[in-house]
């Protein structure tokens, strides 16, 4: 979404701005961490290649075609990779349970979208078959805790068996999924998009490599208070994301195969890294007389879609806004003074 998301601090700050973290009274602008700067000008870096080959373009096109496959009904038993159209009724103790019934559902066998055993049980089934699947819900089962560990039977009717193939690159496909009208224009546009993407990645990698060396050259003593402030900001962002979709944070992180303790440990590591980065940014800004002006705040508010600076600062906190702008300005300084190897 923004230029510098590869750097931990800017990722946290962007999340705070876009997600609307509550303002911390003792936030990033009142740091107690200390820094002794090392070398930060004349940093060397190895430029990343920005070449886009014909093979790269072909791979990108093929990926798009595979993302929009065509389906053909087949008169044979279903295999892994096929899509079956099914009706099903889930029953527990002989009674249909809430959320266990659907009609006309397309399911790719092997996708892992249903509980263990459901898709495997349909491999070998043909159009018109009726299959009873005796299964057990996993425990825990966050989608419906009442079903966790419970034995059930799914009565499934197979309406159709379809095999897929990548779409063909033609004018019909272009009209459905792109803004292009000819294959030549599409190929040229795809190459241009790849070139822009690779150039952006190269710029981000350059910033990351330079800033990492600057961090490593500095002597940094981070305070627990500063780390906690960043941790609280980041935690609050994720918590609000969970609340937005109507679940708690533990349930949300569970969708990513993570328990809450592991998630919190990862956030703590991110907060520690962000504290180091912010401390170094502020030290360089002080050394170079880099300040945040009203015009900077106004530009950032517009960038993130706020009507006023006041609304942005109320939503994300004035300290977060200042940290974000300082990071961008310091990165510009570091990159301008860096040397390509």
C-alpha cells in the first residue's frame, strides 16, 4: 500500500494510520531509548536486478490464465483436482445441524476447504451418486465450537463432476478479466506492470539494505517503556481488525494456524525492532535538522484519505504521524547519500 512497508517501523505506522489505532499519550514521540549513531552516510548497497524477461512475462500470463480456469463436465469418477457440484446435509444424532446444509455447491477436491475426510470421501464418486460421509469435526473447531470433536454424517448428492483447464488467451478472456482489447496490448501491458513492480521491489530492497546497515552501525539502548508503547499500538490494530469482522483476536490468529501466545511473542519482536528503528530515525533527524512541517502532515492526510490533519492525528495519534513522516524523510536522506556497489 505504501512505499516503505518492507521496513518494520513503517509497516507498524502504516497499520496505525490505516487501521485507526487509538492515540498513545506516551507514544513514539517521547522516547526514552538512547542512540549513538555510527556511519549513516555513504552506505554501500548492491542494486537488485530490474530485468524483466520474456519468460517472466509468459509466467505472469500463465498464472492469470490458471487463476480463471474453464470447467468441463466429465462422465467419469471424480479425482483430486476435479470440481464437484454437490448438495449436502450434515446430521448429528440423526438431526440436521445449523450450517451443515447447502445445495449446488462447487467444491474442488483436494482444496482443503472442508473438514478432513469430506473431500477424500468424494474421490471416486460420479454424477448422480449419493454418498454418506461419517466424519468427526476437529477439536478445537473455531468456526463452531459446539461441533468441536463431534461425530457427524454428511449425506451428499453429486450433481456434476467437472475438470478444469487454464483459460485460453483470446479476446473473450480479455474482455471478461482485463481492460485490454487485443492480445498484443495485453502482453505489452503485462510487461510494463512487471517492470514497474520489479522497479518498486528493487527500490524497497535498496532502502531496506541501507537502513539495516545504519541500524547495525549504531549503538542502541531501547527502553521497555518504548517497546511497550509500540506493542500496544500494534496489538490494538489487530484487535480492532478482529472486532471489525465480529470475532476476538485469539480466534482470528487461529485462522492463521497460530495460538495467541505465539502471536503475542511475534508482536513483541516487531515492537522491539520498531523501537530501534524509530530511535535511530529520530537521532538522524536531530543530527540533520530534519523536521516535520504542516505541509508534510497535510500531504500524509491526503495520502491516507483523511479530510483533515486533525482527523488523522485524532485517529492514529500525533506521535505516530510524526514518526511516519520522519522515517520517510530520513530514508530519502540515506538513499540519496548511499553508494551502489
